[in-house]
C-alpha cells in the first residue's frame, strides 16, 4: 500500500500537526506501508505528486486548514484518490464552531439536556453598537476565542464586557469571526474519541481532563509534557452518564457525517447538562494526545490506530457516487 501522508497546517498549531504527521508516517512504515510525506502548505508539490506518482490513498494529519477542514480531501477526491479524514462538508462544520453549535442545539431537544455554549458570534462587518449589544447579553466571566482556529489558540478570559469586546475586535482582524461565550463552571471536562471501521464506528473509552487550577485547557495542558498527566481513564463519571455521553457523541458523529478519527470535547455541568464545546476532524496524535491514550485504554496500539485511520480512506462516504474514487482496500 502506497500512502501520501499530508502533514501540518496553516495555523499556529502547525508544529503539533507536523509531529503528529511524522508519528503516523513512522507507524505506517513499521506496518509495511510505502509512504511519502508532504507538508500541507506545499500546494503545488502536493498536486504534482498526486498526478505523477498516484498513491493508493492520502492520509492528512494536521490541525486546521487545509487538512482538518477537508481541503486536502477535496483535492484527492477530484483526482480520484481515496483520502482519510473529513470531507469538505464535515470538516467545515467541525471547524466552524458557531455552525456546529447550531447543529447541536437543533438536533437535541431541550429535555435531552444537551446544548452548545451560551454566547454570541462577532464578525468584521458589525458596528460597535451591535458588538456591544450582542456581548452585553452574555453573562461574565467571558471567554473570547476564534471561531475557526483550534480552541487552544488565542483563548482569553475577561470579567467585563468592555475588555471582551476590545479583545474580540482585535482578534477579528485575523480571524474574521470570533466567539464570546460565558465561561461555564463544569463538574468535569471530558473528551470522546471515535474511530471508524468498515463495519461502523467504535467509541473509545471516555477521557476526563483533570483541570486542577486551569480555568480552561490551553496548549501546554493539551499538547505539552503535562498533558498526559491530566488524562483520567476511566473518567470519574457514573455508568448512566457515560452511556448518555456515548449516545450524544455518536449522534453528532452521524449528523456531521464524520468518517475517520474524531474527537468530541464536552463539559458535564452541575445541573446534569452536557455542553458540547467542539469536534475535531483530525485529533492530535502526539505522545501526550487524548486519542492515543483512549486507544490504549481500548487495547489498540498506536500503530494499529494509525493504520485504522489510514484505512478509513476506503470507507464509502454517505454522499452521491459521482467522483469515481477507487474505494477498494487490499
């Protein structure tokens, strides 16, 4: 099997995607695959390789555009090459946190006690008065974060509406859309990984993130050396809540059209509500990454996880069959 492994991104989280990508590549080599690695920023090199060397499949491993939002998948599909990871539709939906929030609040009825974070969206086109109106409806403390970038980028917490508006306005120059949300007080922060096989999705053991004194989990807590020490497996939640979480995550997985390897992050609130923070179309695959520990807890080695993710390229997507992609595994 010959795979093109596309690594990295155009975001500040690029270094983590590069490390993850090389780890996936090394695992595939150990499993007997032939591989070639190209950074996702090298667009022309990527196109030329797909046209000239014609790999059996493409394996994108990066956080954010162009891997996680489906751009790499779209390029491979147009050229008739199977690709792992999210499609443009599912990738864009997971990248756009405001759009995902709308999905969450639409598919779960009030009695299900599942919701998106409370907050508002700010865009470049809004007047100062409209920004003040929208943010003024959100109760402090206020969390300001990019709508499209990874949630570990640019997170800031403020006690006043004025400070939050100023920070969001500055962020808008770069991001285009910014979220201002109420900082939820959670009983537990949990993360759920799903890996897809030809016979359906597999829900891996729930990972609880031990926050300690961290109000939110930033880059160091997620990707740094201390990240793995914060993973609690099994999560300290009862069986009934665990079953409910699994049902919610798999429902979202289906609704968004996920295929491959995904991670959904949620908060368990004191009143029993589940607050869906985000979905990741390609989760981190560092030594300290949540998905890796979840797989190990399920008895799946890292090498097996990487190969399963790569082979998800051959799962037929629930879409019109118009692309003439060769969906056939060896």
